[in-house]
């Protein structure tokens, strides 16, 4: 029981980061039908910015907001340079475009920075824990969960209470109709990428804080988590993405602590198999989004 | 009519021989020019070509983007290595291999065979998953399943050192055990080319391509895309497995990263640069990218001093560094996706071009004088067919809270023309969707010749003879006019037994499309597209032909002509016709009986006169109550 509770808290901490990543993926998917395999590159780019700032001797508390700003800017630049040129193309083209962006960014860091691991400073409390009764809780997890909850509430308010939010939700439901109703496609799509970058930035702060270092291929892992969580939740559903993120985090923690030792190292593999099974039996994900094909 | 040995086998084989010669020849010339240094480059290119052709068979014909083929390659590669490496060598590297594999001693050829069989078996399971996930062109969840496969194989390879030698040590062939001749590679490459081309021309290949172009329309024509996709997957994986085994043998070693992200990127870029829908394109892509990477590598290594050209490269020095290849790959992929997503060649296929040249010169010689000679016979007169009855009772459909249809009943018989009319949003198209199995009614029953066919899948209904056209045109855009009609004819030949098959050429001529028969459907204008939809549906020899606004967007003259074509075709194949429209004059002009829909209900039903006289119709549809 205690162990389960412990897993639950650890899973929430992990799942929070995934939820933010997945939400960013889902927001972009909503307006453009683009599954963004380049989402993780926002974190790679921010990671190198953190490294550069660390070299200047800046403290973590300046680096953290810098990471967020970097992710937003990078998201907008990538949209401008690549995705804006393939709007409305086939899903096949969109998928490969984002895959291409992923490779260009990681290859560029490999080529022009270095293949080696780059570190940056991080606050001392990252590894601290405190106890509540029999539970050991990481300070880090606590901060992550609190910040995530605040971010999710703010995002909900943004989507529910502002014109931008309305436009974005309308565009997600039916892009063409939304355009006919006067929603400006350019600004909605750019807004979606900015929001996606912001969420990736916040997730990135924690991701990078935990990792403590970055490499050219550092984006693969967060990309996978974000994309998978968004898919688990049901693509196109923002609520589903958040749910998917938490589900993925919990599943990871539970499996890692419960799988027999002999296959514990295969946790990631087991999760992939589980996800594949989920798609096979529930192709639309946990939350069903009505996608009536019009004929 | 099918299959035609000349078209479906001879030309692809001849084309493959020529392509193979050019491809291998170019490699050998480069090799002779540069000597030993280029030898390995060419060998690698040939093996890459086998793998890329394998991927093309699936991705090209189905349109489903797969990241997983290199994962299949990993399975095949490891299987091959574990079987092909000698027991003495295995005792050193993987003495604890499970299932007693450390002692197994078989020849390399047997090992390839085992690798192919095992990998195809895995593909069978993955294929079921892909089918369940609703794989179709561009489908996102199918692509993610393939990505998951790539990661799972990589994870397993890294974390199962007893079998794979693990992440660092890997598996090795003893020195000297490598390929000492290229013959197996040549055989594999030629085989891959022939398989890829013959598959594309086969029944399964054509149906898969139809589904790639428009999944829904293909199902409505009786194609079951999942079966064809599975066939494409298994054949594709078999070819990839052979290529992967060769790759492992040539490398002489195997590490988990050999079959992972970077190789996936490389092979996919090769595929899309040349044109993923074309076998010729896939081969061209391999050549172009190999040349490009070689150039990038040399630029990275030697800067500007290459091929005797010397430039002062100082300001740009930072661009050209080692590892330039990876950037080159990423930029190529991005560039092609943005500027030319269909690749250099698009749908162009070498042997099809050969065939069209060949035919033109032959026809030109023989029949220049009598141009009309090639015009096909008109459709034959009706042979008697068993009359059919289509009956729907108490059909309810609701979307969320909205009732699209409530308690709708309808009867149609062969030989009749039934009109369905009503304002926009009255539920007409929903009714057609119910009848063709695209929308499942929440209640009600729907039967064909007394047999309950409620919730029968679309493709099966089409095979039973319920065939439709679409309001918003759904042709197989990349196929020619003739190929569009042939898709239906292929299905009819297998599933409409007892019916006289319609000659493809006659239907095309009947629809006034004879002169456009070799044009691609996407090049047709609006009116011709509509006529092609009709011809494609008629070639299936349906018992019931459902036409969803067949004349929308047509001029009056075109409409009249279209009505004549509909009537004539329906009479020839003995089909009942259901026509949807919102134009009262049009419907009353052609229908024997009319159903009037409004707000999801049938508000009137009867002959044209009866319906026009019905007061409810006048209120609901004409918007007037009084006499006119």
C-alpha cells in the first residue's frame, strides 16, 4: 500500500512533465494535423542555450526563464522555416517534415557544437527529498507537480476565456469552418506553436534540471514521451493528452518497480508493446474524438 | 482481360533488367575510376538499394509511412548473425545464448532463409496490429506503431546481451568470413526489383494503390484495403530481411545502432528523394543520395580541394565539417518534403514508359489510317439477371444529440430508378451512407434480397452489389482513367460471379472518356471526373447503383447527357438506381418513384405526380402552401 502510494507520487511527478509535452504536441496537432516529431528538439535547443548561459557563469534562476523563452522562439522559428511551408499537405508529408526537422536540428548540434555531453549548473535542491510519514518525496517532484497544475489551470483559462483560446478550439474542431467564420489561420497556427513552445519550455526546465546535461540526440526521449502520451490520450483531444501524460508516467514508474529483475531493463520496450496493444484495441486512444469522415 | 502476361510480367521484368544494368553499371564505372576506395561504397549502395526497394513495396503501394522497416531489418539481421556465425565463434561471444543457439551450425544461405521466415512471422503479428489501428495512407497511429517496433527492437538488442552481444560488444563474424563475392548481392538486388515491379502490377498491388489514393472509395468499390496492405507488408518485409542479412554479412559485425534511427533516416530519405510511389524512383533515390553523401563526406574531409577543383573556402569553412552527411540527409528530407513531396520522379515508372513507347510505335504503324478501329464495342444489351430488392426499415441514426435519420423506410428494386430528394441537411447522404455501410444505424434493419445486411462492412456490401458514387468526387487520383475502372473490374471478376462482366474499354467509351483513357484521374476536368465515377461504379456490375448528386456542378446539357448515360448503363447491367439530389425538376425527370426527406424523416413517397401534389412536400420543400 505504502509502496503503491510512493509509486503514485513518483508517477505524478514524472507524468507531469509528460503531460506538458503531450499537451504541446496535441495543441499543434489540433490546428495543423501535424504529429510533431520535432517537439523534443525544442528541449535540445534550450539545453544548449542553458549550456551556453552556464558557461557565462549565470545562475540557474536566470537560466530557467531563458529556457522557456528559447523554446518559444525555437518553436516559432521552426514553424516559420519548415511547417508553414507544408500547411495543408498530406499527412505523409507532414510526418516526414517534422521527422526531417528533428534530424536537421540534432545533426546541426552534432556538427557545429559537439557530440560530447554538455553540462550546466542546476540548483542544489534537485536531489533533496523530504519525508511525510513513511513516504519519501522528492523536492523536485513536488515543484514539478505544483508548477504543472498551475500551468494546466492557466492553459485552461487561456483556452476557455480568451478569444485566442476560442479560435484555437474552433480551429481544432474544424479548421476550414473556423476559417470561414473569420478565424485567422496564420495567427491561430502561430499562436498554437507559441503555446506549444511555452509548454515545452516549462517541461524543458524540469527535464533539463533532472538530466543535468544535454547531447545532440537529447530530444528523442522527450519527443517520444510527448508524442506517445498525446496518442495514448487520443490525438486531437487536449484533455486526453494531459491524461495520457500522467498515464504514461504512472505506467513507467509502476512497471519499473514491479517488473521482475530479469526484464526490468526492458521497461521501455514493455511500455512500447503496451502502447502498441492499446492502439490495436483502442485505435482512437483513451478519449474518443469524433472524426466523422465527410462523404 | 486479367492478368495480362505482357503488361504485368514481361515489361516489369525487361524494365528491371535494364534498370539493374544501368544502376550496377554506374556503380562499377565509379568504382573503376576511383579504385579500391570506392569498392565498399558501391557494395553498400547495392545493399541499401535492396532494403529501400523492400521498404518501397510497403510504403509506396499503401501510403502508410513506416519507421519500423529498419526494426524488421534488425530482427532479420540478428537472426541471420546468430545462425550464420560459427559455433566456435559464438562460444567466444555469446556462449549463453538461449534456446541452445550457441551450438547451432547452419550455412549462410539457410541462415538467410530462417531470418526471412522469422521476420515475416513477426510482420504478420505487427500487420494485424496495423490493420486494427485503421492503417491507411498517412495514418498517424499506424506510423507510431511502426516507430514503436523500431524502438522495441533496439531496446531488446541493447538489453539482451546473451543473444545479441549487447550494446558495445555486439556480434562479429571472424575475419575473412565476410562476403568475398558480390554475386549474392546482385541476385538479391535483381530479385528485389522484379518483386517490387511485379507486385505493383499485380491484383493486390493495384488494389493497395487504389486504397492508398482513396481508402473510402476503394472500400466502396469492394476493396478490402487491410488484406492488400498485409500482403504488401509481408512481401516488403521479406525483401528487407534479405537486404538486412546481406548488410550484416558485408559489415562483418552487428551492433544495435546499426539498425536504428540513422539508418531509418537514410533509407527513408533515399525512398522519398527519388519518389516513394515509384520503384524506379526508389532506385534513383539510392543512387542520388549515395552520390550526395559521398560528396558531402569528401567536402567534410578535404574541404574544397576535390576532384581537382580548388576554391578558397575560408569564409565557408565552418559549413563543411566531418559528419556533414547527417546534415545533408536531414536537409534533403526537409527540402524534398517542402519543395517536392512526391520526389524526383513522382509516379513515373521506367517500364511503363517503355511499354507506352512500344505500344505507340506498334499502334502507329498498324492503325494510323483507321483511327476509330480501336474504339471498343458499345456495351452489350442486357442479359436477364435475377431481380434484387433492397429494403430498409425503421432506420435511426443520431450523431451525438442530433437525430440525422428517424424511422426511415425505403424499398428499391432492380430496374427501377428511385429519387431521393430533400433540402440540404435532410439526411439524404446519411441514408446513402447507411445503405453502403459507412454509417451504422442506431436501430433499424436493412436487407438485400431478404438477407439481413445491417452492419455489413462497406467493401462486402459493394461485393454484394451495393455500389455508390460520391458527392465530393473520390477518384483514385494517381491512377489513369482505365486503371480506375480496372479496380472495379478486378473486384467484379472475383466477387460478382453470375454476372456478365463488363468490358472495361466499353464502359470507358460509354462514359465518353475514351480519348482520356490514359490520362491520370487528377488531370480530368470536373464533368469527366463525374463521368469516371459513374463508369467506375458501373464496372462493378452492381445490383444497386447509388448516385450522390451525380450532376452537381454540371451544366444543363451535361446533366441531360449524364442522365442518359446513367439510364443506359443501369439498363445494361440490370441495376436499380437510387439518385440523390435537391433539384426537384431533375429528380422528377428521371425517377420512377421518389422519396422526399426532410429533417431526417421521409415525409412523402410515391410517383412524381403524387409527390408534387403532396401538401406536406409543398410546405417543407417548396416553402409554399398555396397553389402555384
